[in-house]
């Protein structure tokens, strides 16, 4: 099947412009073998390339391109299918935009078109081309330094362990993972994540219960989360707990139970954030709204977990106004390489800025993901890159520091 792939990238500093024509002609020889055609634009800093051909060939060429050391910060903008090639004749012509006027280039590029249809701007691929030539999206082309610019230094304070005596005869345990602001080296909150008695995942814990037992078990487990957090010396820090909306809705007096246990540990409701997942909220709108009123009236805050993962999307923000949202891990993963993910994160940020909702990026594993998200304006992160959850303990954090430049 004929497929189209568009990406943009940033030229590496050590590549002389004079070598670009050679680059294009050697790439062309390879493209011919693979039956890949397209167009390559260069604006003095960035490349923009449209590749078209059989899907496997396009993928093979693109993975070679990704490994090419002459450019970096590659962002895939479009992957699509088309009935005909747009640039079937030209092999892979290089257009250097620094040598021509924008409108001229656009016309010249379109003149190269071979689509059996008149090439028009109704075509998404061509719209991308136009946007690149006109540089209207350029402010979003973040130039990220190499990942090696940062080294990660473990916090001076070692992991703080909890109180083992609290674990006698309890049905579950909790792991704690920090949510942090890496650049100011501060911990924003600790999230309590439920574990089975043998330390297994939340899914394994809940799998051992019947559907009827889950809401009460989930709610009652929070008693241990508060107690362990207190023993860990959480002090005035924010503690985030996860709760199924069903627990709030189906268990009578659920909010009162939470308040009682919070006070019993000498904690205050203002330091508690209740995280509920987007998926479950939407299923029980009406009853959930009432429980949220009660939580808020008592001083607790609300976070929407896994934002962007369910079917609710932005509509949810018209119905529930959370204090925080946590962007789903699958949107965060490889965000530095994906145009669609970047567009979604930017939209979420814009929306949350207008609504004064704090945004947390969840599941950050790579330095590049973190750097892209910082550039986009996110300041709060949770992920293995900084700290993994630790059972009955507050883990030490790996803080990023700028590595010394090599002499
Ligand atoms: P969540 O609330 O989104 O919690 C974050 C999950 O992402 C945790 O998995 C954590 O270990 C994992 N995580 C954090 N950073 C990374 C990363 O960089 N990479 C990857 N791959 N994973 C990362 P965990 O502990 O298995 O929890 C899974 C989910 O179970 C939680 O997702 C939450 O929705 C639910 N859960 C946890 N505790 C409770 C609870 O007490 N009650 C209820 N109802 N659900 C809970
Ligand atoms: Mn959570």
C-alpha cells in the first residue's frame, strides 16, 4: 500500500551546508532502490521531508534516517495512505529555502507534483509542507540538547523506610512515588500506590477481590496509606491517593471515612489529593458530582488521573473542575518524537492554563521526554526517570543536573 510519512528535524552543528547536495544525491540512490520518492526541504536550521512509497520501504528508509547523525530532534508529523504519489518524478529533490523566496519555493515545489489530481491545499500532506515553508509552527520546534547534557544525581537523603509493624495482618501495602519539580529540585507530592501483601501490582491486589468487595476494600485501604505516610514523616507534604469513583459513590459515608482517618493520623484534608481515573468518572457522572462536592467542601483536592486515555477527553473539563490533571503515560511516552502527541500535550496545557489546573506528566522514563515536556511548559513530573515507587518507603530521587561540558 502506498504510504506517506512526513517528519521534521534539526541539522547538527557540525554539518556544512555545502554537503547537503551530496547528502541528497546519495539518499536518492538508496530511495530509488526502495522505490521511495518525495521531497526534502531545508530552511537553514531544519529539515522537512515527505517520503512516499510502499509502506515497508518507507519504514525502512525512515529508520535509517532516524539513525543519521547529521540531524537530530526528529519529530514524525504524519503517517498516512494515499491513492497516488505526490512527487513521483523527482526522486528526492532538495529545496534549500534559504536560497529562494517563500512563495516562489512553494510554487516550485508544487510544480514538481505528479499527483494525477491537481495538487491542492486540501491535502494534509501539502498543508504540512506549506506550514513548514511559511514557518508558522516554528515556535513549537523545540531544540533539545542531547540527553547526555544531564546527569542524574541521587538525593543526599537516603530512602526513608516505613513502619513494618503496621503491616501485621493487613490485606495490602502501599508503595510511594514522588511527583516532583526537577529544576527546582522540590518534591510536589507523594503518591500512594496500592500493593498486594506480597508486593504485587494494584491489578493483582484487586483481582483477589469480588466486584462487590472492591469499593469498600479500596476505601478502607486508605486508612493504611495515611498511617504509613504519617510514619514515613510526610509532614506537611501533599499526599495523593487513588480511589475508584465507585468507592465514593457506592460506599455510604465514604468521604466521612476518609476525613476520620486523615484526622486520626494528625494529617489535614488540605494536604490530600484524591486521584480518580478519567475513564471511571465519566461512567458515573451524577452521583460522582455529589461526592466531589463533599470532598471539596472538606478541603481535599481532586486530580484526574490518566487524562487523555479515556473517551471523555476535553469534555470532562466542562463537567468536573479538577485541581490537577495527570497526563496519561501513553501520551508522554516518546512525546519528543511524535507530532500528534506534542499537539495533544500543547492543547491540554493551553486548556489547563485557562482553567488554572495544574498539569503533571506521568510515566516519564526518558531524558528526552522530560526535556520536551519542560520546553512545552510542564513543571511537575512523575516517572522512573526520577524515582520508582518504593514499597512502604519514600524512595531517594535522582535529580537532573547539567553535566559539565567536556574539556
Ligand atoms: P496511576 O495512578 O497512574 O499510577 C502510576 C502508575 O504508573 C504506577 O503503577 C506507577 O508504578 C507507574 N509508573 C510511574 N512512573 C512510571 C514510569 O516511568 N514508567 C512506567 N512504565 N510506569 C510508571 P502501579 O503502581 O502499578 O499502579 C497502576 C494503577 O493502579 C495506578 O495508576 C492507579 O490507577 C491504580 N491504583 C493504584 N493504587 C490504587 C488504589 O489505592 N486504589 C485504586 N482504585 N486504584 C489504584
Ligand atoms: Mn494515580
